[in-house]
């Protein structure tokens, strides 16, 4: 059953490319490919206690519908990141998706929310996919002088430039851009230079894949910006916009919260259906 209020709130949110009526229904899944234990809470939620530690889920999100298999973010797999971060229960993102029943070559689109290593590094694991990234995000980080301490790495920029030469890189020109019928990307979260988030219609309403524009449910519940943002005011405004678009916070999905797999139905180990 649809949450028709979500459609009304979308009209209020406004902006070019924003669907005014419900679109086609997608199946939306969160897929965990690794975990990170004991991460400082104050690196995620601005103002959180410095001594508190939280566990994180490393996730990608899969959308199926309208003849498309859309992956939101691509995780990571290069050895330099495995060496630098002591993740547990790691599965290469392409293998995690394949375990779900989708071969890497069947993915039609990969939407990269931002160019940090843990969301973008695996883009080349999906050889047939169109790869979508914000134009301003890509153009900023492809300049070597902007990479220092950014969380974006030269090897990944080289990978995206290769994808660009192959004709598979699609640079998104800003806010409220529809990339497939029923799927729209938005900017404003300011986690990175021009991080984006994504909305897709499900049979229960409009789901918002926030990625790292919202790290944890705690950010929303306490109305606290993420700790790693270019602009705390803009980040809170983006959170508010997500909630308006979804007609509430139930279908707003944060980027790293293990509670995703408690709040939504687990359909297979490490897989939850967002609805």
C-alpha cells in the first residue's frame, strides 16, 4: 500500500526533475559486504560523546525495476584499503551482489553518491554499467591538488577516467536529476564537494538512499548533522528535505547503520528489503 502523503510532500519539496506523482515500483535492497567495528561516534554524529564507539555496516544498495538493475554505490576492494582499515566479514562487493543473485555484468547502472574510497572504489567491478556521478564532484576531485586528506584516491580517479574513456561515465548536472523512470538524484548533503543521494519508488512509498549524507539513524533522531561535512547547515537542510520527500523518516536509509538490518525484513544473510 502506498504512502500517498509522500507524493504530496514531493510536490512541496519542489525542484526540476522532482516527480509530482508516484512512479513505477522498484525492489530496493541493502546489501552488506563488510563491517567496521568500534568506530568513534563523534566522527559520525556532530557533538556525540568522544568515548562512545559504534559498529558500522559497509553497504551497497540494489534497485530492480523498469528493466534496470541499479546499484547505488559500489563499495571497495583494492588491497590498499583492506590493509588500511580492519574490516571484518569482508566480501568483494561484486561477490556480495552475485550472492544475492545478480551477476556483476547484469548491473545496468551504478550511481556513485560520492567519491570516497568505500563507496566508489568498486565501480569497475561492474563492466557493463553506466556509471553516474555528479559533474562538480568528479571535476573537483580529478584535480590532484584537491585529493590531499579528502578520502578520494588517485587510483580511483584513474579508474573513473578509464570508465570515461569507455563511454560509460555519465556526469550528472546538479540537483533533482532523473536518471531512470522513478529514480532521481539530489544534491545538498555536502558530505563531499557535491555528494548526492537517491530516491526510488517502492510499493510502500518513496525510499531515500541517503548514503553518507546521513551516517546513522541517530543523525535523524537527534537532528544532528554528520561530523564530516562541508556545511552543517546544508547537511541538516538535506536531512529535512529527505524526510519531507519520503513523507516521514521510515524510508530514509542511512549510509552505515547496522540497524537497517533490524528495521527492514532480512531476505538473506546481509540483505534487507527496503519497504
